[in-house]
């Protein structure tokens, strides 16, 4: 990708607040414009669907699944992508196994000739999938049970104000994961997905202004993002990023 210089980016952040995932007996209709549906599921609650979900995956997904070395990683992939296909099938009233996905330049999946946007994130014990109409989304989930040296990682990937914010927090590890999910959500919303230097993004304040210079990020990112963060239960933290502030976000238990 050719060099495109630098440009400003503004990231508005809110939360964390407590998120309550509502159990539903049927998949709601497509989200209204400006609304976002976020589906959350602990992986243990999906385990009995492993065989059925495996049958839904296409050859590309099966190839990706088989690249994982450990059974736990393969199962997490199957459960997350099987749930994604199931929900897409319900929203679109189509056979979930027949849905074909295209991919952006950095691998972000999307549906051609459809205005339903989505994004999936998993951690070792849970998955979230966000859906909206004509609104690019980035979603990320983390778990407090993750073993991570948040002090060392934050000093390598976070800005100095963010590092101080983490150090001064009542629960430094939780604050680290809140900021980590915000960064990941913004990058996923842009379509870039991952960058080596996460210090290009600052996400600890309510309003964060910065100059970005990573070529792909400069080319693909929106001028601004709105990021919301929730705690779900004692262990899970999720962040959702979109170019415009959603009118409403609904959390559902899958």
C-alpha cells in the first residue's frame, strides 16, 4: 500500500458500564439503522452445538480451523464462527451453511451486496458478535481470567498517559483490559485489524485526539470513532467501536 502521510483521528470513549445480556427465545428482526445488536455467549453454553456448528462451516473456515494446533483453539473457532453463521442465517432468513463471505484486504469478513455489517471477537471462554445496518463495527472481548503481565505489556503498547491511567486505577489489570479492548475494537472497525504499535491510539480519555501515520490505518480509518465499554458479569469486558455513535445498543445472550 503506498504511503499516504499522516492525518488526525478522534476517538470518543464512554464507560465502562454494566452490561446485561438479555436472553431471547428468537432472533430479533434486523437492527434499525443506527442501532447495534451485540450477542454474547460463554463458550461452555455453546459446547453442545459443536457438531452442528462444524457442519455449517465452509471450506475456507474449515481450513482455518485445521490450522490450529490445540483442540481448545479449534473448538473456540468452530463455536464462534458457527454462532456467527447461525445468527446471519436467522437475520437473512437463509440457510446458514450457504452464506458466502468475502474478506477485506486484512481479512475482515463481510457480505457482498448486503448492508448488514458484523464483527466477531472471542476470548478463551466467551464470544461476542455485533451486527448493524450500514455501520462498520469493531468488537472486542477479554476476560479477567486471562494471564497477562499487564505492567510489561502496557509499557510496550500503550501511551504514557494510558500507562499512568492503568497504574492509578483501583484494579490495574481490569483497566488494562478495558483499554486493550478499546484499541482492538477501533482497529477492527477500520478493517486493519491489528498493528504492531498500539501506541498510535490513545483511548483512556473521554475524547482522544491524535495524529495517525500507519499507512493502512490512515487510508482505511474513519475520521472519528465512538467506543463504548461494558463489564459483563465478573470476568468479561467488551468494547464496541463505530464511526458514528449508535442510537441504541442491545445486548443479547446467545
